[in-house]
């Protein structure tokens, strides 16, 4: 069964590892996430060494199709968030799965 990691989980991990108070740990996590979000909004890429790179890409407008009705629908230009994992993260994920059955 899959578990979702939340801000509270991250704050608890900081509390356990670093020894800040629970409130300070939560504030630190919020500060890091805010810095990442602000950079992305400003169009900057965020590279976290040995983890990956977050970036915002501009997608052009296009004509889509409603799969149910076949009706053409215009899709407006938009910005999308993309994540490229580092080779270190990919290797870590694949090494962690080597003892388990994939699928």
C-alpha cells in the first residue's frame, strides 16, 4: 500500500533528524517549499543536487478533441510544471526495487 508524504511528514523528519522544535521544523519546511514555488513562478528552474530539476515550460495553444463526442475544443496556451529526476535518484529507485517484483 502506498503512502503519501505530506508537509507534516517532512516537518517531522526535520524534527527527528535536525533537532529543531516541531514548530521550527514546520516553518523550515514551509520556507523551503515557498522558495521553490516562488522560483518556479518567476520562471527559474530549481535544481536539487542528487534529486532532480523542477522547471516551468510554456505549452502552445492547440486544438484538442473531446474523446466522448469527438467535438474539437481549443486548448489555451499554458505553463506546465515538469520534473526531471537525476540519475542518482533513478538509480536509487531502481536499486530499491531490485529485490521486489515490478509491475
